[in-house]
């Protein structure tokens, strides 16, 4: 059977053959071994053909790029894109990162099929958008703790990590460096003053050194007649009429042995550190090289996806260098301690048991405490790095960037973060919704006032009790675009409570410009979030705010109701808010503050 595919045709480029599948291929894209990805150009005109599909039997087709519907028409076996403006056929012009094509086919017999393409990397010219993307990446990267650590916002200091909690890669490397330093500082002591035990040893030596005669001594003399010399003395060994004196014999001595439990643990733990560092190197290498690090297609174009990953890539490369250096230094330490203590290696797989020496001898106690810290705090993961690698396009990155901005704007009003956590919303198995990999619920308090910020919540229909504390529900089965579902997933819901009232704002983040938002998004968002969502008291939400990320310097905070009667505000409020990294940052923070002020009124 012929593989179903989309063929993207361009007058200036070679055709791009893209396989399509019955389920989204996001798993392939995020897989650590996935390194190949086909590309499209942002400034290129495209048409497309469908292969392996009976086009003549199709009654209608919906074509979406990153869930945004495109206007198309069919002629002579080829589908073309239409729209307004000179760039109407440049369907990837406002895309950044990776794109997924999804097509919904309705056949003449009433049957329906849905197909999803492989992900494609968008090639772009170097321009100011790249600077904005890099600024967003840096901003989010430096605030990962807020997004990933549950409870109150944490730090990267080892001393502040709670026992049993996962720590990030950077913290674990810092802990390994501390342990390395302690081993270096302690080597002088262990090479000269380490604890030992005495044990009985039998050595062959001159018989005049013999102090005690044991059965082993007699046995040795009897079995080694070559050491016997005839003598005139009456003592010695009598054989016939002659006396024999042993020149050498087996002598019992007390000797020092450093092969004690504590020394075996100290050497064995260095071996464990080397193995653990090797595992970390493997993990980082796999994550680092899941992407093709070559980001320049030619002198004009770059893979836009690279700029989403480059900040994390640089950090991983630095971590890999630190880990390789740590491995070399621990190998040196292992050889030094192994040679000085001359012990049989103790394989360390769990926290060693304490002993009198570990608890009472200062140098042993220092090392033992650091071993304990490694076992107590050394459980690590790469969640932060995988989180930064999960932004497959500019829209996904922009949504988290806005979330981080909100987490900055709310405390600026005197609210303190009380708790943050990741709530798992339950949706049907065939749903396209995926729960976030970062925290999605943040609760702030200011005296008796409380603000709850929900990131990508699910607003269900037909439910009679709050879900994750959200008293909103979908109030109708109508669909703006004809595709039905039983829930909506706004980017953000903000709930305000003061003991007397409860207010709700819905926010949506769009990585596009003002024209794109006003022309293609406003009507759809108004239908979904103002018309179709109500409180459980059947009141409308108090406001809808659309934040857009490709604003110009002169773009202003604006009310959608541009024909409203002067002096009389229309409710619910509906505003468009420019928030772009690197463009009028002070004004944009003022815009974010303005949203929070409206919530508090």
C-alpha cells in the first residue's frame, strides 16, 4: 500500500515529501534519538499534493498548520493557498520553530479521516525576531525553578534541597565538586594516619627472631628440611644421634592492616562517583545530540528551531565539559586512595552503615557526611533541560514566557507565592490535549486576598463541581469552526478571591502580530471564552485579554470595543496587549501590571 503523504511544491525549491500518520508524531520529535527533520522556508510560496489518498472522492478538506486553519482551493490535482495580502501563499511566514500539518478529510460517503504530518523545521532569514526569541529563552531559562519546583520557589543551593527531592543537573555537579574537594583535602591524613587493625601474620625469617613456638612453626620446620643445619648444641631437632638447628622458620608477628570496613567504603565510594558521573555523561550526551546542532542551512537561512534550543544546548555543553573534568579528577583520587590504603574494594550501592570510626574520628566523619549527602540529595533528573527542549515552536515558547511574566507581575503587587503544583486534568484518551510538564497552578496571597493562576487549564462542560478549584464551565455545544469537543483549554485563567467575591480573567497568548490577532483570532476567542464559558453562578467571565508576541514599538494596549460609548465601560472587558521580549520592555511590564490592577478592582 502506498504511504500516504503530502508533497509541498515550490517554484524555487525542490519538492518536500512529508509522510502523514493517523496520530500526531510529537513523540518522535521529542525522542532523544531523533535527529532528522525536513525543512520548509518561511519566505517561500507553497502548494501541495496528496499522495495515497483518493482526492476525487473527498467532499471537503480542512488544512491546518500548528492548529491554525488555512484557506485552500483545489485545481488540476494541486491544492493552493489563498488569502489576503501579497504574502498570502507564504503559509510558513509567521511560523517559528517546528510546524505540524494536520488535515481533516470528509468523503462523499460521509466517512471522516484525520492525518498528521511529521514535524518540519522552519528556515528563516536572520532578523530581529531571532533576538526576541533568544531573549525569551534566556528569560524562561533563568526562571525554571518557578515553573518546575513544587511548593515555594526553591534555590539551586545544595544546602537548601530537601532530602529525597530530585535535584537538577547543575546542583548535582556542584555537590560532586564539593565531594571531590573533601577527598583532595583529606588525602594527606589518609595517606599517613588512616585507621588500621592488627592481625597475626606468619613470616619466614631467621630462627633467632622466634619468640613463640606454635604448631605452625613446628609444621614448617618439619616440611622444610633444607633450612636445617647440624649443630653441636644440645638443643634443636634431634635426628638419631645428631642435633639440627633451623636457620629459618615460620615466625608469628602482629602486623598493621588498612583493609578495614571504613577504608573500603571510602575507596569504594570514589568508584561509585566515577560510575555515577559516567551515567550523567551518557544522559547529557543523549539529550544534547537529540538535535542536529548544525543550525545554518546556508549563508542566508537558519533553522529557527535552533534558536529555541541553543540556550539549553550551551548549558548542556558546559555541563558535559564539567562532568568529563570531574571524571578525570575522581579517577586520579581513586588511584591515590587505592594505592595508599591497599584495600579490597567495597561495592557501594546504598548508603553505608555508620560505624564507631565514621561517627567519632573527625576526618572519617567528614567524608561519611558527604557520602550521606550524595545518597540523600544525589537523586537527579534532567527535567529542566527537557523542559527547555520541549518548546517545539515559537507559540509554545511564548506561552511559557508570558506565564513567567505573570509570575513576576503578581508578586509586584504585594502578593506572595504560597504554593505551586502540577495538576493533572483528566481528558479522554483520544484527546489532543496534553497536561503540561511544568507546574500549572500557582496560588498567591496578600492578607485576605488570594490570586490563583492556572496555566493551560481544562474548562469542561456538564460538570457540577469545580475542577482544580476553577468554578467555570463550558455552557454550550456550539463550535466556532465546526469541530466539536466537550472542553476548552485557554492558555491562562486567573481567579481573584477576597472572601466576598470571586472574579475570573481569561488570558490567551498568541505568537503573532496585531494584524494577525485582530483579523484571525479575536472573533474565535470571543466566541470560545466570552460567549461559551460561564461561572457556576451563570455569570460571564470578567475579562478576556489577548497578549501577542510580535508587536511593533508603536503598538498600544487597546480595548477591542473601539466603538463603545465614551465614559461607559463595556463588560466583560476585552483587551489586546502587546508583550514582546526586547521591544519596549518597561511599557510591556506596565501592560502586564495593568491586567493585574484590573483584576484587583
